[in-house]
């Protein structure tokens, strides 16, 4: 962003007041600009362009993801001795190959807040597609500002993605029940969290962004407004089981975040992930070390479909814009439960049992 000089004041009305529009940017945009400004010269347009690009994204989740993806691309370009605004298709192609094997940043266990290290698994195909899409979005914005003539990522091949695949490890209804029971026995906040993540079917950031005062009432229903992807607000009903858990957790509190730490600070996603895995281990779940909050959203959708709820109603409840996204859960569940491997294994086990019995009689 080019900051224009202040208008010349009329005679006798000299003023030093001047508002910097970057002060109106969301935190994610200002943080990215500050990081880049510490690397590039004062006259370099990249910090303002990148910050302005992140600032125009409607949801905080998207802004965080785009800023993270851009930092990775900018670092790679700089390591190759190329300014991001001068990058071409060959470098963009090389970056696409690089992220196929490059370790990702993960939080350091026991480290300082926000400390990360390059020790994570490489990006999945969908993660690589998102990284390339984010880079392309940046160059589309930069092109509109006249900072570049073309998007170097426009012609980069995107990874093939199976539309039916979900990397989330699903829970059976019995496993979900065991997790809920364990959370109930552990504490009111834990039970309210797990019940909300399962019975409302939200993404974890949608729940953690809620405040107590947003628990509303609409024509006989208690509701919570979830901010979906893209920034749209969707009011969802809070069923009695979840409402009872939330009210017991709040214990009369009428203000502040819906879920807080012991000190009253809003509960963060990393803290929730850690807490959920602790509960899963206590519940004896086989996927305890890898469970994600999304597993409960996955369970909500899968179990609703199993209960015969029409696909379009589950799609609306989950906040999906495309029914194919919702259907992914249904097809994946069917492929696992009705997979031919079960019948083949059962037939072979029976054959082995017969052979064993015949051997005993001879």
C-alpha cells in the first residue's frame, strides 16, 4: 500500500493528525507486514501488499492460513535469491515440487508459546493444493495493484485429490459415547466442550470464537451463531444434552468467552487439541494420540447420515456449500463398513478353522 501525503491544510489550520489505514487491518495482516518489514527495505512494497492481501480475507481462520502459507513461500523464494514479486513460473514449479517432501512447521512440545520447528510430516495433497492456491491468490491481488504482470502459479499443476478421501480418523458411536462419558467424569468444561463439538457439528475454531452472550433464543430453540467459512453466520440449535452441559459449565457466568482457561483467557486451539487427546487416552480410544477435534464433527455428520437424516439437511447443519463435501463422509463410512476385506477374511478364517479341525481328526 502506498501511503499518500497528507492534504495540505488551509492557512491557519495546521494539523499534525494523520491516520494510517494499516492500523485498521486485522491482527494477522499487521503481524505479517511487521515480519516482512523487518526483512525488506523501507521502500520495498512487499510488506504492504502482503499485509493488504491478508487483511481483505473475511474470516480470521483464512487470514491465519494465508499468512502461514505466504511465509513459507516467501522464505523459499528468498532462500533461492529471488524477490517474491519477481518470481516466475520456473520458481513456482520448483516450489510445488519442494513442498511435496519438505517437513512442515509444528509446535515444539514444552517450548515457548508459538515456538515451532520444521519436524512435521510434509503437506498432504490437499494441503499442497491449498498452499498453491494461497500463493495464486496473493499474485492475483498483487497484479490488481500493478506490482506484478502475471501470476507465476497460474500454470502450476495442482496435486490430484481424491474427492472421497478424508484424513480424519472417525469414531464409532460407542467410541464417541465413551469419550463423552470420560469428559463428563473429568469436569464440566470438558463435557461441555465435547458435547458441543459433537452435537452441534462445528469446526473447533467456530466454537472457541463464541462468547457467552451469544447463547440466544429463537422460537423455542436455544441457539449459538457459528461463523462459517467465508465469514457467514449460521445460527444452530443447541439440543438439550449440549445445553445442559453448557449451562452447568457456565455456572451462572453471563459474559466473556464461552470456553476459557482457568485464568479467564479464551481457550486456544492447541490447548483444546491437547486436552481432547488426554480425554481420549483416559477413554482408551485406539486413536487417542492422533485424535483431532474434527473427529467429533466427522462423527456428527456420519451418525446423522446413519440415522437416516436426508443429505441436504446434514449438509445445511454442517455448513457445507457443496453436498459432495458432506457425501464424502457417507461414502467413506460405507467403504469401510461394507468393505469386501471383511467377507474375504471371514471366509478364509472359516476355511482355516475347517482345515484345523480336519487335522485334529486324522
